[in-house]
C-alpha cells in the first residue's frame, strides 16, 4: 500500500532514497521517471505540488490539470513507495527565499515566462530540504529546467545526485506533457510538426519544416551546446535543438540531440 504524506512530520518517520518531483496530472512520462527511480534506490517518493511561484499567468495556475486519484494509482502501479502532497503552507511556511536562475533563467523559456525558473529552483530546493533524497530524477523534455537544476545543485553543493531521464513520446513523436490534454485530435496532428522539425540537422532545414504547419506559432528555435547552453557553433560536440511555441494558445516545448545527418 502506497504511503501518503502531507507534511514534513509525516516524512520524518520515513526515509526515501529517490525523489520524483511532479506537479501532478501524471502520464506515461512520469511513469517512466518512477520506474527509473526504482532502479536507483530502494524507496521512491513522488511529490505532487502545483507550484504557484512558477506561473506568471494566474489563470494558467488556476486551470492547471489536477487528477489526484488517478495520479495516486499511476504512482503506485509504477512502483512508488510514497506520495507527498503538501499544501502551499508546508512548502512555503514563512518568508519565501527565492532562488535566482541567473542570466540563463531570462533566456529562451525564461524570456517568455519571466521569473518562471526562479520559481522552479525555489520549489525544487524546498522539496530537497523537506524530503532529503539521495537522488532526484527529472525528465529531459524540460531541458532548460534540467540544466538549471543541475547547476543549482552544483553551485549550492547540495548532497544529492540529479539524474535525467529521456523524453517519452507518443507513437507520432509528440512529447508527452500534462498540457496535451488540452489538444484535440487535429491539434495533436499539427503538433507533430515539432518532432519532424527536431529531426533535421540544421536551423535552416528546421525552419523550412515549420512552414508546413501554419497552426504552430513559433516562440523560439535554437541549437545549443547541451553542456553550456550557449549557442552551438561548428566545433560543438554535443548539440541539442530546443523549441517552443503554441497551438491554439497551448504552449508546447521539446528538444532533441541534433542528428549528424538530415
């Protein structure tokens, strides 16, 4: 039977090796994270907390999908030993000490979502403080988030390992996301253009692919050095394409290592 925890006092009586932080609305991508977590430690804790600090749009926060009962079922079936469902007062009991994401936090995803990454880093650090895991697992789909969390853990000398897990996709290549529930079948077909774009090996070809799908409104598309998050150049060894945009006002992000051939 999966353990349910709502406070730090509850967690004090347990010891979890691995933390899988989530905002709920769990899907097969989260299931994959939990299953990987089970290979890294004996006891896995899934946190479910919709963090208000990372939403610049309060309507987006209010309308964020919530499905706690099904989340519990998925977490248990995937092998989680406990679920942490704190209230905002548990996470932020007093004055909030905000963590700065720095210059990178204002680029790409951060440019379109001001202070978003400050909110992400702040809640992640609080979750680490409350749950004291040896390992935390995050998906590669949110690659800028993953990069910044790894940087924070290193900069603050946090006593845990950050492990990344590959993006889970549907049969047509669309990265799984909690926001996909807002897309109808036609919009999901339009969203396939993202995966087709990322399969190209240079920006010119990527932009040409995007011309085939007028329903996708591009925010940014760049090829970066995945080890530094600087723009890639001809000497970059580990290139990764990052992309974000909207279909019917639903924001979608994705990324993939850049192929050496188009």
